[in-house]
């Protein structure tokens, strides 16, 4: 028979967990509420946390400023970021999952060394290779594809897939081989449908990383026609005088696609995190 938890202990647990939760949520609340304030009220801090008059003027001003800007429109920058993120996410799901399947479920000479190399690549930060990549692809600057191609293959995504694939019982693949299924059919017909949680987890994490990518666009993009949204936000914030209400409104518009993606995949994402914790 399960023991009933002490109500006082439960209240204490909620109080302890509620403090860091509030600290994490507070900047997001300030971002959203500040986007409805005039610029002179945004910098009042917690003393003016709640807006006195809710207004969509900041959002209207952000969109109208791009409509009158000769360099382009807000939705074009949004479309470029969505295109880049979609290419990296979809391409990464295919490439990284297939690589992980080959490293964990197939048997070939040098398999262990290759997987070790993947683990070592996880330790190399992007900042360490950004400058060499810049000189390597300098002739391809100001293009759409060069902003996406270097990030499709990802060592951490391969590791996530490999961790999940290793927990799948080998008997499932043995039964598929008895039925005449080869490695390709086994992967796409059996392994992929069973791996929705890890696919969702990798998709969300990849989208978050690519959507907020800033260093690589700063190095490779100077043409506004191919400028992604985070880089354009930096340009927008640098325009004088700085209207902080409009900057926060821009930030909300930048965050919205991330919330939509998470809401769409959250059920599988939670399953993937939970299963990884149990298997780990």
C-alpha cells in the first residue's frame, strides 16, 4: 500500500520548486508585458512591471517600420529563418538518424572508432571552428544554403539517436530480417515509427539552436536580402533612438515560432526526455 505524502512536505516541495520556476518565467513575463508598454515605461524595472494601458502600438510600429524600410519586410526575414530552420531540422533528422543507426545497429569494421570520434566532436564548441569555416566558405557568403548546410550533420543529435536506438531490442530487427527486410526497410518501416520521442526531442533542440543562430550569420551575411530574423533584430536594436518597447515586441515575435514548435511536439518531447532518463 502506497504511503500518503505529508501535506506539509508537499507544500514545502512546491515552495522550493516554485522559486526557481518563478525566476525562469520572470524574464519571459517581462518581455511579453514590456512589449505592450511605451518605451519610457519599459526601463522602470519591477516598479512598473504591469502596463497601465495595454496597446499593440509597438507591434504595429515594428511591422510598419519594415514596410517602409528599403531593405525589406519583417515577414521576409521571418521566412528566411523558417526556411533555414526547416532545412536544418528535416535534413538533420534524416542524416543524423541514419548515421546513428549505422553506428549502433549495424556491424562493420571501425564502428567503435567512428562512434568515439562522434563523441569527441561533441566536445568541440562551434566558436572554435567558426573562423576556419568562415575562410573555407568565404566565396559562398550571402547565400541561403551556406547558412544551413554546415549545421545539418550534428554530433550531439547523432548521440541522442544512438542512445535511443541502443535500447531497442535486437529481436525486433532479427524478426524483420527473417521476413526478408534489409537494413533500409528495417530502418524506415520499423525503427523510425518506434522512435517518435527521440525524433521529436532532436527536432525541438535543433530548431531552438538554429532559430537563435547568430554568430554564423554575423560572419557570413552582409546582404539584407538573405538576413535571418535574429540578425535583423540586432540591426533593428542598433537603430537610434532605441525604442525598447518595439525591441521587446520584436523579441516576442521572434519567440512565437519556438513556442508553436514546442506545443506541436511537446508530447513526444516529454516522452523522449523521460525515456532517456530511465534508460540512462
